[in-house]
C-alpha cells in the first residue's frame, strides 16, 4: 500500500466499522415497526448508491459500451456462480 492511499484506507475502514456498529442502535427500534426484508432492502440500496457515487468520484465515468458488450457473458458467469471471470 502506498503512503497516500494508507490514510484513505484507514478512513474507509473506520467509516465501515462505524456504520456497521451504528446499525444495531438504529435497527433495533426500527425492526419493531418495519419488516426486516424492507429494512434490509433500504439499507443495501443506500449502501449501493453510496458505493456507486464513490466509484464515480474516484474512477470517473463507466465504460457503458464495453459493459453492454460483455453483459450476456457476465450474466451467464454470475448465474453459474463462476468465481473468476477473465473478462
């Protein structure tokens, strides 16, 4: 790990740990009112949007043309649960 990326990695780990730990404080009272399925759906949707935004900021635009060209193969490999896809 290079020196500039080390603080970023530590910050990411601290943020993930804080978010995971705070889930117990938020989740326990909410689960009395919300079905666990919907709670999980909202939680993972927020996380996915945050991760997509972070990737967009760090990596730039998505190469949609290449992704569309490889979509059938990626879907097949994902369906067959093949761990390493050499794309």
